[in-house]
């Protein structure tokens, strides 16, 4: 074949022959290896033997036989087919296809033997042995086209009971070949064959001829797999469809027939919630239901090979649904009656439920429409008043009706959120806030009775779509974002935040059950989205309503996921680096709940610990000066002993450097001058002005660099400890009795937060050190890890060439310059030392 894989390996040419069998030398000319092609298009060796050609009575023709040289067993018996294309390759290979997916090859030891067998093959096919291929290679479809020209159509057996088996075999044999399927389909169309088969079906049922019914099942199933719309139109016609379903009840693989017709005629009932006057529309609805039933329930699950053969059946159902939607949409009387009864208070609950379910299914059908048709569909529903109708339905007591109405609302929001926004803004001019559609949605979200809050999650997603500025339109005359967000914060935001405000009146959540925590987490997720995507609207709301302070009450929740949601809300606000927010946070001392949660978390190394440290690290890295000063001035005593990360000591260093700049304003103006000379300085000497600059030019320090903890007094011998000794001391402390940390916070005065800590045994307490992770190799703060105080290459080298250290005001300043390679080399082997951390002692002011 043209796409033939690489040839199989040739058999080795052994000069010594094949050995002795039966006391005589075997003929090496006919010695061959037999190969078959596997699924991976690789040749598999089936054995070595000797080939011969002779007439085989059983196969009724000349055949190739290969017997194994080991035991004489038959390795190959293949009739030389007059129409098979044999190829001779490389003088010692003969390759051919035995069946559609079964390729064979004979690899000869000698060219002479290959030529002999090739002559035999050519003789059977009437070809000249000089050719390398016995037949012109054409693909299957071309071959069939050639056959098609010679035989224009497929002749079907006469439609009789006695010939059902023959018909079933013909259908089954035609399915693998695209062209034969085409011929069979044309024959079935032209001769009205399907109706004749269904007549025989009635005869078989009357005679209880089970064998005939089994054949009819195979025939009808095969006709489905022909995938022809014209045949489906006949089979699914009003007069034929039930008989087709009847044929499919008699599956030979089942011991008992199914009762599909009984279900469709007796069990399944057609409900007209509004009478349909158009008979064509009614017939189309019946047909679609039955065909959908055939696809879902009657036909067996298609195999991998049959999957694509039912694509036309899917299309048939799809276009039927499109047609039904179009016909209903054009029937104005039908839709008018539908919406009138939906909103009529006199309509009983059962009837209303049927109407809402119909409308929900109607909207679901619309998903099959093309975009332009869907536009027209939703425009029609909008003109009919679907949104006011939904408002009425959502205000009802029936939970099932409200659930279906919510699904309809989701179709509208996902398709056209602007249409919904325009409606709710218009109705706000006439109605109170309590009955606005969007507020009804928020109330349903808040009042969801599902323990997992499945409905609330869906509604929260819809609200997020409605308040998302990314899908809001901006025109020359008006900006939808400005108008809608103004409306939302004025009329709706108080409804959304009501559960949050109601639950955070004290220092801890008043209700802390799982369902309430889930609901508050959903509300916080939406508020966090608003902080990220809205500007002054959410800022004014948070500051005026003191929302952040109320949210941070949830940091005391026993549900970690809710506390983390509250922290994420604050982190999103800090991430904006907005001084209005920062001033609000400082004025209300809103780091206090975070620090309390951090200390209460203790030595546990968990997500809460990491998230809080990340927030402070962001403040340090981004150098948010106002927050840095606020944190150090108010909370440093609570945080100074956290030494497994350098975040808090880094914040202290930032703060001290800011204070120095304020005390020495000339230093800032000097920086720009000195920066030009930093690469030209003498490595051996440091000028006074340059030394001064090193201590103030903190902005140039890499964010990832570690910093030396500041000390309140100059170093002395007693303050210095070798890092390994410090590590051992920590280890001993861990092995000793547990340290007790009691945090007492005086919350009476917001302007002066205070912390009081007492420790048992008078030992130094590391408030938040990780018990297991802090001293592991490579962990933050462990000896030998990059950036830790005791690691080689960290910035805490104490040489004068590397850094300038001043003790003005008790500050230890340190800057490392990555370009000072020569200086690094000189001091690589020097030991560095660190001052002992101060004992944690916090006194109330």
C-alpha cells in the first residue's frame, strides 16, 4: 500500500544453510520469515520456515504455504487472490494485505527463492513477473467508485418474512464501507422498503415469530447507523415511529423484550399548560420527544466505532428544537396567555409550577439557537415582560417555583446582563428597595436552606456577573458602569451586607455555625471582587460604614476558611496601596485583630500563619511607609520575637531608616549625588559621606535580602552568640516544658491598643516560631538557609568592607552590594555573629 511502513528486516543470509532436518539438507532458497503488521505499524516476527505454492482444495485455489522449520507446523496458509495487490520489495520481500487491517510479508533468505514464488503469484494473476506490483494501488473508495460505475445500484432482496436473515446480513455487511452504505440508503429510500419492513414487523408480532423480530431489530438498528436524514424522516413520521420503536424492543441480547411503546402511550402524558392551536407545532413536539426517547433510552449506547454514525440523529433533534422555539416565538397569543397566567394571583400553585417549568424548558431550548436567532428570542421574551413576571414569581412561597424562576433568571443574566441591569434601574424609580428584582435575588441567596448552599453559590455568581464592569457598556451618551454601580450601592448593597453587619456587632461572630460561615464567606467573596473592580463606590461604602472593622471580627471565627476570607478582604484593600484606605486602617487600629489572630495561632505552621506573614511582607516589600510606621509603633512588642522569618525585623529596619531620613533631611538630597560614585569607590576605604549614604539608601536593597534585627543598644560580648549555639538553645527550649502565652488586650480605647504577655518559668518565649519547620535545613530562619542570620552569603556579614554599621540611636544598619565580588571573596571564611533577640516583654501602657 502507498502508506506501507518500513520493510520488515530481511532474513540473515547464512552460508551454512539451515541445518539438517530428517537426515537431509533443507532448501535455503525457500527459507523465509513470516511477518505481520501490528496496530502500531510495526512488523512482528511470526516465525521462520519454508514456503511452497500448491493448490489447496479447501481454499479452492493456488495458495502460499509456510511450514515452520522447527516442527513442520503450518505458519501460513494464504490463497493467492486474483485481485490482491502483491508487491516485491528489495528483491527478497513480498508484501500484501490479507484483509482490511491485516498486512503480511515474506522475507526470503535468497533472491532466487523470492523470484520463484513471485512468478507463481504473477502466473495466478496473469501478470508479467518483471513487474514489482501485481495490481494498481487504489484506495477503497476509488475501488468502490469503480465498482459503482459498473453496477449503478444495490439490489435489495425482496421484502419477505423468509428473507429477513438475508436482509439483516446485507445491512450488516454494508455498514463498514461508506460507498456501500450510500448505495443501501438510496435503495431503501427509492423502494419504500422501510414501510414494507414495518408491515412484516406486524406479521411477526402476530405470529410471535421471535427469530424474525430479532432480525428486524438488527435491520432497523443498522438503518439508524446509515446516518441519513431522508430515512429518519420516513422512520420518524407519525405513521411509522411507533412501529420503529416496536422493532427496537426485541434486542436479541436481552432475554425479555422491553415495553417502550407502552411507556410512551400510557405512562408518558403530554401536558399543554397553554393550549396549542397549531397542529403542526403539536406534532413536532410529539415527534421530538419520541426521537429524544429513542436516542436516550431505546438505542443501545453506541460503541467507539458507531459513535459518529449517529451524528445525523443528534442533528435531527437539534433542528426540531430550533423549529419548535421559532414556532412558539411567533405565536403571540400563546406567549401572551403564558405570561398573563404566570403573573395572575388567581392561578393555582400547581398550574403556576407547570407554567414556570414550561418557560424554563423553553429557555433551555433557546440555547440551541444561532446568536442572531437567540437575540430575537430574548428580545421577544423581554417585550412580553419576562423580568416583571420573574419578580412576581420570586416573591412567592413555593420553593420549586422559585428555583425554576432562578434558573430562568440565570439564562437571562448569562445571555444579556445589560438587559437585566436596565430593567432593575428603571423599576427602582417606581418601587421600594424591598421588592426590586436584584434585592429578591440577594434575599434568596441569603435565605438558601440547602446545607451546602448550592443555590446561593449560583446566585452569587449571577450577582458577580451583574456588578462586573468588564461586561458593562459605555456609549457616547451614558456610561452603564457609573449609572448601575451608583444604583447598586444606593439600593442593594445594604441588603447584601446585612448578614455580615448583623453577625459582627461584638468582638467575635454572634453566630458561628457552618452554614452561616459559608454564607458570610460568599458575601466576603463578592465584596472582595468589588474592592478589586470598583473604585470610589466601594471605598466610600467601606469607610463610611466601617465595613473592614466588622469584617475583621470574623478573624475570631472557629472556621478557618471564614477567617481567611476576612484576611483576604483586608489583603485586597492593602494591595491597592490607597492612602485613603491606609488612613482609615490606622485611625481604627485595624491591624489589631490580625495581630491577635497571628498570636493566637501560636506555633502552628498553617495557611493562616503564611497568609498573615505575606500581608506584612507585602507592606515591607512595597515600602508602604504609613502602614510600616503604624505597625512598628503599635505592634512591635508583640512581633519582635518572630525570628523564623525576617519580615518583622525588616519592617523595623524600614521604620528606623524612615525616621533617620526625617531627622536628617540632607541625607535624601545626598543620595542622588553619591549614587553616581557607588561603583567607583575604593574597596579598601570608606569615606564618611559614603558610609552615611550606605545607611540611608535602603531603597536600593533587594527585597529578598535578609536584614539584621535592630537592637536597642550597641553590641557587647554578652549579646553575641554563635548561630549553632543559638540553634542548640532553641532545641533545648523545645524539649523543656511548654511555654504559656497569655494575651490580654485592652480594647477599651481604640487609640491606644496594648498587649500584655506573661510567661511561665520566666523563659524567653518565641510567640510564633514553628515547632517543626523553623529549624529544618533550608527553612526560613534555619542555620545554613539562604537569607537566615547564620548562613554564609547572607547580608549579615560584619566586615567593614562589606557594609557600614552605625549605632546612632541604637540602629544597626546593614546593606549588601551584589557587585562587590572582590570583597565577598576576601571575607567568605569569616564567622558572623548575631545579637540575642530581646526577651519578649510587652507592658501595658
